[in-house]
C-alpha cells in the first residue's frame, strides 16, 4: 500500500497556487511541488495541520491510501 498526496486537487478546488499557499502557510514554494510529485518520504504533522487550515480541509482530503501497482 502507498500513500497518494492529493494536495494539487485540493489547491485546484480552492483556486490556490503553490506560491500563494507557501506564503499563507509559511513553507517554501518547493514544498507543495515536492508533496504533489510524491518525492517526499514524510511530512510533519505540524506542516500537514497548517496546510489543512489554509485549505479549510482535513488530512483525509489531502492523503489517500492506494494499492501498490
């Protein structure tokens, strides 16, 4: 099983760009790109919490468990 990050979907629904989110949340612009590309191996709960707050969502809106291909 793998975890799929749906940050790009949530950002599109909220009509928010990566730069906007980075400024609002206080993270680097690279972080949303890395998360959506799947190139990160982990994320802090604190970071996840502020991203969820900025997008007015829950962790389950951003993360999805998927079967390995």
